[in-house]
């Protein structure tokens, strides 16, 4: 093939996986679930994309919310979705799983007349298949005539184009009708019918991958070596036998007398948390090396490491490592057998899989609560009017944004719930506070579990935590505040939310060029790695340079800094914009009272109507946007302007 556009095209299942979050409980008793893209081919498409290959998926999804979720998540992961067809008559498939103990994983497949099972030859785009080096087909989709014909058509096309066929045996007995509908966990049921059904597929494959039980069904023998020999009699393909914690063994020629005499890839000793999805992660890792022509021993190493990540975490596709994460693990290993507890790996996984971000972030901050209460009370207006004003602030931000990326708002849930609804529908970047206003030491606005509270928030809302923190505070106060910020960070990571830490030092001590940078260094030393920082405007370029140096040294994957307003005069903030241009780490601003303060006073007093308030806030916000865009900025090593 000559310079194919794609490395891998996978064909077949794409479902929504719902994983019970109560580990050790019965599926009957599950109270909450995590949602992810699932299905062997979809998982492999995502896994190979994460590992740096150009992948695409051919499947069907329903014309409903879950179908759109799959398509959107595939795009976010970098998977080509030209082959993802929308079926208007069928629902997207579902898989529901629980973790009962280390060996028991009750699993239900909701696949009665679902969208992906209706895949047929008409869904196979010849140009898409011909544009790939490798086609991955899976055993489950040979169980139905239509989807089997679709996979065979794709195989003919890729072979005619000079590409290669990979067969993931992916044996699920109940999807072949060999186990009850409630027995999705079953991994092996002997069936001569299935063996004979798969036999004609084997000669057209270049790589065949399966567990020992899956090789048994493909080869028609429950002796693993005999099954592999039977497969070799039909196919010259490289055969990979997955052996769980023992790793894998590969046969690229004649089959030896002993299983261990193949090309071996030792496993990685990790705690088993959930085995579902481990095979898809394994295949993703193997293909990373195999497609690029690396040695089979290297392919095995990639594959076994990816499988180790998967079994040590809960979900399927979300847990497959990125290439940076995988190489870090292979170079440094882990002190944890439960990889989900490895702090360095978890941070690397998070920063390499979170959503893409548009820069700069230019936000109108209106998450103020006590300040707007004071304005309303001063005007003699009821506090019940605050929610309406916050909605007007969002309307002003929407007007200035005019659909462009990078614009946003800071908005609270106490008075701003309707404003948050408006912001979400308008596509604005949104940050939402959790701190109890004016608290020092830091406290949170709501009682009880912070993590449980965050589960009620949309996942795209950034969690904002304001802390009045000075590096010269007494040690007991600093430690208490650091502990609360670490709690916030833990809650955000466990619930998949980005964290923005707003640090205000100037209200509680002198401000020098090194004050904020020293504060950030202390917070990094305490274990904090927020996605964002929100910091006071600094008039000194030296102060901003020092801040950038600390961030770059401690967390080069930080999203960056947004400058806060603190009701400062406009000229003072514009000077801070100029001073911050020395570092690429300052990537936007979030200004509030300087924009909304005077309009709010007039609006609550009744001297400014709704339209006038929106007009005035829009005018002020637009002036800051223009000023920010007019400042020449330092670029980082990738050429990213701050």
C-alpha cells in the first residue's frame, strides 16, 4: 500500500457501557453507574488512537442520545467516524456490568435488534477500507448473517488493496445464542457450530488473537496446542495466545511442541480489579507495534502493559493508556500493583485524555454571591432578583462570544442555576465555585460529601475553588487549607471534573515579585496539580515570569493561568495583561466586578433595564477582549500563544 491515510479500521460492536460503581455489590443492588463507550471494535479504535495510530470505526448507532454520545466521544478520542452510521429504527446497544469480586463480573448485554447488530454490506465504504493498512474484524459480528457479510466484504476489499486482516476472536457465547440472556459473563461454551462457522475466516487473516478459550473455539479443540495447530493448518497468520497474568505467547511460523516455546511476552504483576476490556486494551497495544513493523517481542510488551492498565481500573475504553502514559510506565514501572492508585500515572492519564481546550479563555466572572447580595441590599432590592441578573450577565457573554471558542463565564449554583443552564446551551466554557465565600481557612459552600455533590454537576463544568492563601501564613493555617484543596482535587479526579484553583494572596500579606510564585511552589509541593490557576493581576513582568517558571517546572501539562479582576480599575487590569505577556502560561482572564459592578448597581436600583444591563456588560467585556487580543504574547515551545 502507498501512504495509506489510516493505520487501522475496526468493524463491529459499538455500545454504551454502564459500570456499577459499588465494587463488591450485586448487580441487583447497584445504585449508580459510570458511562463509557464500549464494544470490542470501538474500544480498539479508541485504544489505538490513544497510542498514536490513525484509526476509524465502522458500526451503527441509534438516532438518539447514546448514539450521539458514542459519535462525539469517538471524535474527542481522534477516531475517524466516517464509517459510523446512524440507524433511525434501532437503539444503540447497551452493556451493564458489575464487579462482584476479583473473579466474578456479572454482565448483561442489551442487544435485541440493536443498531450495531444490524450492520450490513451497505455500511462498508470501499474507499474507507482501502485507505487503511489494517482491518480488524471480530468474532461476535460473524454470529449474524448481515454483519458477517459486512465483515467479509471489508476483508475482500482490504486484501485486494494490499492491506492486512486482523481477527480478534472475541468469543461471547451468549451473543451466539449459547448461553442465557443473563449470562453475559460466560467466556466459553464449546460449540462445533461456532468452530465451523469461523473456520472459513481463518485463511484470510494475517493476525489472529485470542485467549486460550477463544483459540479453543477457533481451533475446535480444548487442548490449547492442538487448537493452535488446527488454526495453523488453515492459516499462515501470526497467532497470539493471551494468557492473562502470564502475559502472552506468539507463533509466527511452525507450532512448537510446547506452548512456552513460542515468542513470549511476560505479563506485569498487577491487582485484578475488572477483567472486562483487558483484551481490547491488549489488542490496542499489540497493534501499536505490529502496524509499525516492530519486533513481536516489543508488540507483546506494549500489549501486556496495556492489558495490565485495563485490569487494574474499572472501565474499558477510558482506561486504555495513552502513548505517553504507556511509555512512562514501561520506562519507570510503578510502585503500586493497583495502577489506579499510582499518582504519577493517574495524573498523566488525566492530562492526556481530558477534553481539548480552546485558548485563550476570556471569561466574564459572575459567580459572586456576597458581593451581589450587598449590591441588592444597598439598592433595597430583594435577593430573589439576583438569579435574573446573573442570566443577563451570561447573555452579555454570549453576545460578545458570538459563537467563537474560548469564551466563558464563572457562575455559581446558589443564585446562578438558570444562568448555568443558559451558558451550557450557548456552548460557553464554564467554571463553577465550591468554596464558601470569604472563608479563611477554606471551607466549602455545601456540607457533606464534596464528591457526591459534584456528581450532580455536568462533566464539562470546571470546578473552581478560591483560597485566600499567602506563603507567609502560619504553618497550621497553610496545612489546613492545603488539606481542603487536596480534598477538592481528589473529588474532581474521582468524578472526572477539571479543577481551577484561584489563589488570592494580596489580601493577607505583602505582595512582592516572588509572593505568588512561592505560594504556587508550596501548593505543588503539597501534591496539588490543578488543571488551571486563577491569579491576581501582577504589575511586574518579573512576577509573571517567576509564576511561569514554577508551573513549567512542576506541571508542564497545566492548562495555564487566567487573570482575575478583584474589582480593580480597568487600567490596572490592562497593565497586568501587558506584564503577563512575558510568559506563555498566562492564557486568559476572568474579570467580574470591573465589568458587572456598575451595571448591577444601576439595574438593582431600577435605573437600568434588562437590555441596558446586557448592553453595558457586553460593551465592557468586549473592551477587555479587544485589549487582550491586542497584546503580543510569548509563545511556548509548541508555538502556542498564551
